[in-house]
């Protein structure tokens, strides 16, 4: 079990006038306003913090007749550390801050119990810590130590540089991720090739800001449309890069798809295999629709079965015809065919839909997907996809575990 979160919330500084003290801490010392609020009694709760924002000083105003009035103008036990004490001293003096003494070197010896002394020698089980030291006062003469120990200064500088480097790295990573999102968004279809007898749509909802699911609509010429879905093994940026690789291979070779679909897919597999690591692969579903005849030719490469919901209510499952892409070379593939009739519905999807889990770890599953498609089959493809996603989210309202991609196509008059 991780240690419980614990930090100092605030240290009270007693002042005569909150507004006057606030002006001093903000405009003279350069502190920041930590919070400013009214509690139920109407009392103002006001706090400031130094530029790094770690400690918080609560400026507590006390009435003239309050017993706590005697706590105003006393030496506090608060020590501020600065990287360059002479520079801070000079700047604050210029702004009117009162110092009790000029900075002077001080050598403090600590023993194993934590007790400190000004001993000139360092004995066994002791260590020395030396640096510059002074005290300054606020507007109510509350006094604070200001130190610049050598080791502390180096530690502060190291921490500051590390924090700055981390912030720059995070900003750079966020910028690169934003670019990756924009690039990947352009890899999905930007236009739908017109089909006389088929209305269709696709959508991808990613788990992370980029992902490994891929769908595409390819204009193959001669009134043929390619409808494809791929699912890269893995998530995030690595999967997105492989997805882009697969898309490039697919689009560069699709000129041969109509006449030689098996050879086309073998070439895509070879290129993917040669350009990826041994453990990289993708499940893939390729289909080609003939707008004149209503024929659907397909190859299922280790992917989930696509579904054809017939107008009659029957359901055809388009099972695997080959193994996954990118895992094997040589690699064999075969295609199969069927005909779509008016009213038939084709759904191609990734496992992010069917493997969405509810609170009991039950899967959404293929059966629920079929039921959802049947229940909303009268909708246009884009609205039908939205209905499926809505059904999955209601079934699995917790954080999405995997990318969800779906293509829906309806034959109008084949």
C-alpha cells in the first residue's frame, strides 16, 4: 500500500491589517496569492505563498483586544531558502524590506540527534553545513530567516532544472501527440466514393488519443468499393505507427485488388512483415463490393467474423479465410464471395465493441451486437453506428478498454 498523502497545509502569521500585509507580501516580496475566501462567520481567510508555491502562509488578522495580539511582531521559526542570497537581499532592500543584519556566513554543525551548534570543529558522527544567513521583517515586524546554504542552493537548482526539463519534455510530448492525432485523423477516409446501390459509413473511437484500429473505403475503379478494417496488436503511439504503415502498404498496392485480390493481400502481408518487428501483427478484414451485381468478395485475415444481416432476419457470419497479417512469410490467403440483396446489412467491427465488459465482467458480445443492429436497422448507416456505440457505452459505462471501430453498409437496390 502506498504511503498516505501528507504535507504541511499552512503556517499562521499574525498581522494587524490583512489588506496591508497582503500588499506587502504580494508587491514587495513577490509572493503569490494562495487563497482568499470568506468563511461562514464572515471572517476573511487569506493566504500567500512564495514563488515556488510549496509553503503557504495564512495571514491571520487579530483584533487589538485579542490575546493573540502579542503574537504579532515576533520572530517566527520560518526559514526561506534562496539560490542567490546577495541578489535577493539587494532587491528586497531596494523595495523597502527591513533586514536585521547584512548577510553573513554561518557554519552550523549537526550531530546524529539533529542538534545544532556553532562549534568550529566537526567531530565523529557530525557534519557541517555552511552558507549565508540573514533575517528580514514583514510590515508587522514578524521576522523570518533567509538563508543560502551551498548544498541547499545546489539542490534547489538541480530540482528546478529537473522540473523545467520535465515540463519541456511533457510539453514537447503533448505537442507531438497533437500532431500525431491530426495526422492519424487524416488517415481515416476523408470522402466516401459514391455507390448507386450501397449506403455506408464508418467510425473509430480510440481508447487513447491515437490508436491501432484502422478502417478505410477504397475506390477500386470499375464500380468496385473496398471496405476494410484492421486491428493492430497493441495500443497508443506504437500501434498508431503500425496502423499508418499498414495503410500505406494497402493503398500503394490496391491497383491490383480487383483482378488479383489474393496476390494483392499477399503483397500487403509481405510489406507489413518486412517492415515490422517479429511480434507485430494485425487482424484484417478486406471486402470488395461490386456496385453493378451486388457481389461481395472478401478475405478475413484472423479478424472477427463480419456480419451480414439479411432482410429476412437471418445472419451470415463471414469467418476467417487466412491468418493474421505480418506474422508469417510465406503466407497464403483465399477469398470467398456472397451476394447482397436489397435491405441486407453488412457490419464489420473490431473487438473493442464485442469485448467491452460490464461491472460483472460480462462481454457485450456478438449476440448483443446483432440485437442492436436488428433493433436499429432502419436508421441510416451513420446513425446506426452511433446507436451501436451508445448501446456499448450504456452496457460498459466505465473507462473504455480498447479502440472501437465499426463499418455499416446497407444494400439499397442490388
